[in-house]
C-alpha cells in the first residue's frame, strides 16, 4: 500500500446491486410480499430467479410494472395496490483518507389496503424484520459487513412515515444501514 493511497470509492456504484443480490439469494419472503398483493403472500410459492429479476426496475419506460428500484423515486404515479423496495446509497462519512462509512437507505412503500396479512401481521413489520434479519451482518463485498449499529453508523435508524408514501393510500418506512467503504486495492 502506498503512503499516498486514497480511497477511490470504486465499489460505491455497486452497493444497491449487491444488496439486492443478497436479498435475492437469502430471503424468499421479501420477494413473495413484493409479487403477491394478497393476505396470504407468505403462503405462496417461492419465486424463481427470473421472476425476482422481472420485479427489478432497469430503466424501462413504465416503472409501475416493477417493485424494486435503485433510486428514491420515479416520475410515474403508482395507483396499484403494490409493495416496493427502494435501495440506494445516501450519506457518505469519511473516517479518514482510506475508509468511509457509507449509509444505505432501504425504503419500503406499501399500499395501505394490502398492509394487513394472515394472522393480523402487517406487511410493513414483516418487511422490516426480514430486511434486518437478512442484511444485518451480511457480507456484500465491501470492507466488513453491512450493519445496523448506531455506534458505528451514526445515521442507522428505522423511520416509519418519514415522508415516504403519500399520507393517503401508501405508507412507508426507511431503514438506514451502514457499511465501511474503501477501495479494493487498499
């Protein structure tokens, strides 16, 4: 390592992709709740890799057909009864010239009419539990693991409401998790 080495943030652009990949590989219930808008979503069959991929937005003209996004919003108005995840890097806090703490936001948006599921569970609470259970401590190919730890990630928090949704027929929550970010060559 050079004495004049600096963090080049080479893995920054891949953060959302790596988190979505971890959810694809390690949690079936999240994908069921995204695809099925019924109260028995968790009783439905697991999705294939192709079915999961078909839910991920990749720049198509009509975003309303998709449920997983790598940005905060699209310019399309959603009126269908759906659930969505929006995963994107937010605050970057440099610790020094080599490592930064990178916050990642996971927004959950759910139509209010489909929030209640079997056994009076809420889709929102189930999403939050599954996301934290899958991602907290997950290796997403950076320096260390993705974590939900306020002592390490100063912004790590769950906020319900938080300006997500439209205060009418969609409700939302925001989970902020963190990961150490450094250039691979360091």
